[in-house]
C-alpha cells in the first residue's frame, strides 16, 4: 500500500461441500467453482470442505494465472478441507486444530475425523492476517449435543485471534461457523475479538434475504433441517477488523442465489459470500478495542460458561459410565481366568461352560474392555478440555467485572 492510502479488497468465501464419493456432482461443481473464480478475479479466496487434495490441485492449476499464491491446510484423518487462494504473496501459514471436535464414535457425522481447524495465512497487504475456518456442525438445533464443543472452539478461536493478530494491521476471517448470528458462540467470538460482521456493516447488499447462506431453494440442501427457518439460515460469515493505523469498511456484500450462471446446479449446498472491503491508512493508530461494552461482554461470557458447564457435567457422566463398563468387563475376564485356572488345577469336576461359549464370552469381555477403556480415556480428555475452558472463561469474566 505504499503511496496509496486506500486498498480495495475483494473476498470470496464458500463452503464447497466437496466430499469424495458422497457429495452430489462434486467434480462438476468443483470445475464450476474454478471457472467462477477465474472469471471474477477476486483478491482473496477462502474455501472450506475441499476434502480431496486432488480437487485442490486441480483448482491450483486452473487458477495459477490469477491466483499465483495458494495453500492447503492438512489435519485430522481426512484433512481440514481448508484452502486459500490469493493474488498477493503469502508470507507465512499456520494451522490450529481445536482441542475438542465431536466424538469419534459418531461415524455418521464425521467431524472428529476431519480435525476441524482454523487456517491462518499472513499476506503482504497491510499486512493482512486472513483466517479460513469451519466449526463443528450443529446437526440438531433442538438437542444440540455439540454446543459445548462448538463453544470451546469459538473460545479457542477468539483467544487465537487475539494472540496472533498483534503484529497485523487488518484481520479478516471467513468461513462456515455453523452458528446463527445471535447464537452465543458468535456473540462471544465477536465480542472478545472486536470483529465486525460484513453483512451488518455493508453499505450495499445483494443476494439471499437476510444474507442467508443455507436456503431451502438450493437443490442440495436438506429441506427437513430448514423447516423451522422458511427463509433459510446464515451460518457463513466474513468478519474483519482493523488493528493499528488502518480502518476497514465494507462497501458491498453479495451472496450467490441458486444455480451457477447457465447451469442447473449451484456451486454447493451453501451459498457463497462475496465482500468488497476498503482498507484505508490513517495518520494515527486507531488502537485495538473489544468493540463491545464490558458489561454486555461479561453477560455473553457468563452464558457461554454456563453452556460449557452443562457439557462438562455430561462429559463427566459419560466418563463415569464408560469407566464402570470397563471395570465390569475386567471383572468378568478375571472371573473367567479364575474358572479356567481352577479347571486346569483340577479344582472343578467339570467345565462350567462349553469351550466355544467360554472363548466367545472371553473375546466379548475383552472387546468391551478395550472399547470402554478407549471411551473412558477420550471422555477424560474431554472433561479436562471443558474444565480448562470453563476456568479460562471464569478468569476472563473476573477481569471484565473488575475493570473500572
């Protein structure tokens, strides 16, 4: 930005829903996404759910002319699905994987296996700290078993942004947060970091009503999940803030509205979000602020801490149940071992069970012991993470309440 106090930055954000073998018409949609990005010429592209590295490689080759800099973030068993394309040089990258990310035994959801993360890239513009991320999916709003995990992720993300953005002039966050605008996790993230919502701040808006990014009109959307929300929901965001001697304003925000131009299918089951930001250099540093009144922020932290506490009690119950199951399986194995030793020593006149049944019961008990022990260890770690986050929130709450 040397010699020019103003930079116009165009950002594209999309949850691509590109799951190999599962997502409908994935190769065709990935090609459409690449064609759109090449035609539009955005400055920064933040993509989520690009689960196949081959898809990323294909996009990288197609977009090399207009986006010479890119990075794919790898984590978990199947990958984070996060990638960034940029017109500007990327100086450094970092991946932070959340400490809690669902349950490994919930195979139908699969969040644990992908290792939900936040990918950070540092560019030369401003300098600009950009983050592409995805939080744990909600699945069921009425009985949201993953709410404590999502709040832990939102808290870790907020802390991560505060500690990594000190050397940056502008922070830009884009991704699928899997939370509605008024959910406690969004309020916690925005309040604790001072990030501003591009939809709320935009001078002009064009797209789906209320900025919704998961809409019933999309042919790939599960309509049953949106029955309580006839207009759709907004769970994909572009958030930003200026830290030092810069100001950022959102000139325009757009969302896609259904099928890609000239096609019968949309880019994804989510609508894309496109923002045009004006980054302006000021004469004097503006200083970093939380952007929310301390009392209101304290209420948000209290609400989040209460939900984390609910999750902590549930995790303790699950840890106790799995531990008890492991102990019972161990006792059964010990009883069988004692019966077998007694028979070998001639203390029993006859074997109490047929040999095949005895062996099958022993294998069953061993399997239950291994499974229950694994669950006990997992829930023990879950308890520690939830307890640690609860303590951090309590310390933050005390600091807010003690401010003059």
